[in-house]
C-alpha cells in the first residue's frame, strides 16, 4: 500500500491544478487547511482582508470535499500547532506541501519535517531567477522583463518585440479624462459560507470581492471585455469618480491562487490576437504579470529574510495618524485614498506608490512601521509582495539595492495625474505658507535633508541641483517642521 500523505494547503495556494494538489490522489491523500488565530487576531488586520482569505479557503476546501477528498479544516492558535494537532490523529501520515510563499512559513513547515514540491504558482522557478539575479550588477526590472519576454515567447515577433518597442510607458501616462464614464464595477453575490465568515468576524457583509474561483474567473472575463482596451493609457491615473478605473482588480485572486498567472496571460494574449486591444494596453498589462510580479517574488527570495529590516535612510518617525484614520488629514488625496483602503482594502499601484509610500518616504516614517501597515491593510498584501515593494521601491530603505533612485515627488505629480487637487485646501504649486501642499514642502525638505547622501547618485543630480535655485529654503525648512509636527498630531 502506498504511503498515506497529509497535504497542507496554505490560504494562498488555492488552485487545484498547481502545487501539491496537482498530483493529489484521493486514495492516499488527505487535505489539511489551518485557520490560524494568529492570522485573525493580534494585529490590526483589515476586516475585508480577513473575510476574503478565510472565505476563499473555506469555499476551496468544500470544493475539494465535493470532489471526493478527505479534508480536515482545522482552527488552531497557530499554523504549526494546527498541523501538529492534525498529524497526531494520523501518525502514519507524512506531511507534504508546496514550497511556501514566505520565509517564516517555509521554516515552520521544514521544522515539522514537511516534504516539499516546487512552487509553480509563478512563471519563474526560484532557481532560474536566482541565476539571473546573481549575474546582475544592478537589478533592473526592465532587463529581467525582456528576458521573460524572450524566454516565454510572449509578445515577440521572432527576436524583436511586438510593436517595435519593449514597453510603451510614454503612451501609458495619461491623467484621468474629463467627463468620462468608467464602466461599473459590479461586485459579487454572497452565499452561506460568506455569511458565516462575516458573522464570525462580526463585520458587515460587502460585495466587493469574489471568494470562489468561479468569481475570480468572472472578474478576469470582465476585465478583458470591459477594461483591457483602455487599461494602458490610464493605468497611472487617479480618479475621484472611480476606485477601480480600468484596472483588472485581480491581484487578490492571483496572490491567493484562485487564478494562475498563466491563465491571466493566456486570456490577455487571446484578446490581443483578436485585434481589439491596442499594443500599449496589452504590453502594459502583461508586463505587470510576467515582469513586475515575477521580479518582486524573485527579489524577495534573492534578498533574504533580513531584507525587511533595512533602514538605510535611518527613518524613525512613528506611523502617522492619517494612515490609520482618514479623518486625521485635510489633504484631499491622502484622505480619499485612505478612505478607499478603509472601505475595500485596495487601491491600485499609483496611489500606493506615489501618495501613500511617497508620504512615508518624505516624512521619514520608519520603514518597518509602514511595511506592517501595508501588510495589514491591503487585501493582496502577501509577505513576498510587500517586503520588496515597500522596503526597496516605496521608501528606499535599502539604500538603492533594488531601485536606483527614491520615488519621491511633490504635489505637482499628484496634481498632474489625479483629480484630487482641485477640491483640496492646499496648493500643489506652493512650498511655503499655510496653503502650501505638504507634499511639495516635504519633497524639497526630503531632498535637503538627504542631499549629501544622494549627491553621487546621477539620477538624483537634477533634483538635488534644484535646491540651489530655492531662494526660500530657510522658510521651507521651517514650514517643513510645522508640517511634520501637525501631521504627527493629525492636524494637517
């Protein structure tokens, strides 16, 4: 008789055809899910994030049970304790799992004697990325992305990129158009499992997120049909009248396994082949999947477990009150974006990078405090996602190991790419005075505070040199102190 196995399925490996489930056998394998109390409490987790993770896992476990598998869904103090308790009931079983998505969980399972199969929830094996990264002088995502295009033969015409260019960034930087009708985001119906989870968590049941593979597939189909063609030009825009714009809004489903990136890419390529999708939209979206997402996961493992503790700028400010409560600021952009996060645990990549992370960067907020906030508040915030995105890109805490320059910007960028500034009491064109935009003030103050550190960075030369043209630099320094003090009190 073949060895009986317990297959551990974490809440981010919810796909029947990948990982340890790919070759699961009903005659010898039992499936184990652990709903950890540590995952649900002890930190300020967003209720929508908890609801999504738990309800998706319970739905998936029921689907496996309906398929004929023996499924053990355990509630325990921690994942490790849940696994131990389950294995006590089946002493003849060996423990098996897919390589985990975080250093912590990988170590925990290894300590329990788990046997692993390769993690194929990504398009790039970890060993292949490590080979690429080990041969790089600098980790330019663009170089990795081009290798991906060639290796996977995606959007290639022989040896040349389809459309004659590797990316179409210049075409994909339009601000939100005036008098534009964004397609409606329809949401999802709820069932008994959803209602049960919401009741256990003591939260209001909302319709924002799908909790089944069928729902995730529906969202992908909706994106391809209603949004894909216009995704590219407006992917960096920030609008007041739409929270989702033309974005796919599928990152939670790819990150928890309900969708596999290969399925997403296949759907995008099929639509592009129909001739209805402009190259700038097709390339821009596919780059996010085969380029950025794969790069971030690879860098998480390449940079190591200690990378999350980097703080090269020595930023020590506590997390500002406005991150925890949108009413603690009069800045229209931050208030609106944090309110969106409060409502549905999601905003797209530009509000995350150019408003939230930018503010943490230029205020000198402690990177670990900001990282923990991002981990807790976003529905798609897997550990591997947030550590490189925040430490490396968002707040430049790694001294430039990932990104060659910090993503610092003043109010001018937000004004150009959004609809926030028109209804705000602060003027993005002003850097001093009570009506000056805090982003503009703090952007120049950030450069002033760090000018010696960035002096040798050729990509920062123009910005640092711009400080010499500021005739009001003494006043700006004083205004910056006032702004930082008021932000700490939730009064600006």
